[in-house]
C-alpha cells in the first residue's frame, strides 16, 4: 500500500436519503403521511435488551422459541430462522432445485425470487401474472413448461396469496415441486388455513419494511420433517446435529441471532392486531375510492385472506393525462407518501435479460410495472389519515383526468 491509499476517500455505503425516506427511516415533513411504519416499540426493545444482557447472542433458545411460535402462526409443522429472506429462498431452493433445472416463477415481483434460482445454476422460466391478483398466472405457467421443468415458485405478492389451488393443480398434473415466496405475507391465509400449510417450503422475510421485522431476518416453513432437517444442516455449515466440527454436507452460515429472534417474537405477538388494522385500512380505502373511475383498487384472490403488505392501486393510464411517476409526485405535494413496487418486471431487469437469453413478452407484468402505485396502509395510520389519503388520490385523479 502506497501513500496514496491513505488519502483515499471512504466509500459511503449508507443507502441514499431518498431510499431511507421511502422506507420510513426519515420523516420527510411532519404533515407527510409515510408509506411505511417501521418503528419498534418498548416490547421489542426490552426483549432485545434482555437477550443482550444474557450474553447469549448467537442462534439459541430465542430462535427455537421464535420458530415454534411462527410455525404455529402460519399453519406449518416446522420453521427455521435464517438471516434474511434471500437466504431463506436460497436454503429452500437448494434441496429442491438442481443445476440445469427449469423453474417456473412470476415475472412480476422482487428480483430475489428469480435471482436465487439462477444462483442454484437453474434457469428461471418467467410466467406472466394475473392482473387482478398480481400473482403467477397458472394457465400461463402451464403453457411455458419445458421438458426440464422441475418446480414452480409462486410469490404471494403484496400480502395477497397466489391462487394456490391453481398452482397445486399445475404441480400435480406436471409432477413439479412447489415453493412459495411469502416474504410479504406473514399470517395470510388460503381457504381458512395459514399459507405455511401449502407447498414443499414457504419462505418469509423480516426486513424492516415487511409486516413484521427483526431488522434483517428470514424464515423457512415446511411440513416435511426430512426437509426441515436438511435445511437445518445447510444453515449451519453442514454440521451433524450434536457433533461439533463433524461436517456431513456443504453448508453455509445463514443463522439468525437470538437478539433478532427476541425482536421477532415480540413483533409476532403484535402482528394479528396490526394485520386486522391493515385490513380495516384497506377496506376503508377501497370504499372511499370505489367511485374513482381512473383507479382500480386491489381485491384478494378468491378464498384468500390478504394481509395488505401493500395497498397497490392500478392507475387507468388510458384515462389520465399523467404517468404513474407524475401521479406519485402530485400525491407527495398533497403530503401523501407512496411507493412504486415495482417499476420494472423482473424479466426486464438488465441482469436478467443478460443471463436469461430467450426473452418472452410479459404483457401483464409490463403493464403493471407502469400502472401500480402503493399507498400507505400500515397499522400506524389514523382514520383521519386514511381519509386524507383517499381524498388526495381522488383529487389528483380528478385533476389529471383525460
Ligand atoms: C423482501 C423480499 C425478499 C427478500 O427478503 P430480504 O429479507 O430482503 O432478503 C424476497 N422476496 C420478496 C417477494 C420480498 O418482498
């Protein structure tokens, strides 16, 4: 290292202020209604402090307790904590998806669902989504099956379960494994059962913007005891249970800390009430926006208990004089925060078009990427704020009508 290296400027690795604001880290102005509420309360803070005082920081009893309670809450038999939702996907994929496999997955959503398929050395086969549910269109998926297709991954996007009957029907007919990405859908239900009851494995994230958080964190649930054992092995360097430094599989370190698990347990106990609040807020918004001709409000999948991670409206751009981004700016001027999840189909992302050569058109996904706008729906909103959000949306829509 020469003298010049000591002069090098430190690299700023903090997320930009705009992202912090969008994720609720920094209030923009006191009147602004934020799109996310990620503050921790006293119950989470004291639970974390208790673990800090105990000195037992690594994955231990709190993680085990969190796993038991989370499995029960989601209708699954087994649950395994992981350090984030992306490693939860990676763990769930590894025993089920092999190199060279083709894997059906939705073209609309967050990239990790697809990028972790590529990380397995497998090929994502993008499928278009249903414009009403935002989730994988099983009929479209059926048409895209290849001789090497071994699995289907379905995301429960925005808190709305996919059409599980259709996905499992497809999987049964074609002999596919099923993995669900429920990063946005803790406590969602389908036909009266927790979504953890379905498929070979279900993955969750506890990132701060999700319906519940541990800072960073994730979980995999499954009803398959053998799979659960395999995942536990992979999570901890392939170390045989109870046999320190005896490694029987090539594994990783995807463990969660007991500090995070204590926060997760406290958040999980708050979640039923917060979910009820999200649902009430969503129903209210939909009622107030029902007469707005340029806004399409979200509806749950038939048979599903939506948990409204996002309240995603679709803008009728054919009847508006502005695009979605301009609409969002006008809402900001009305002191209503909003967020665009997602401005691009996954199948349209630069790295995906680079790595996945045969690019099929995804008309619905591409349309949603232009139309979707997420409004605040979180548990911290007051009734007055919900009213103000709907009024602001109606005012902007009225002003921009074509
Ligand atoms: C957040 C999210 C992930 C990734 O979870 P992280 O905890 O951020 O790694 C994966 N899939 C979906 C659908 C998500 O929303």
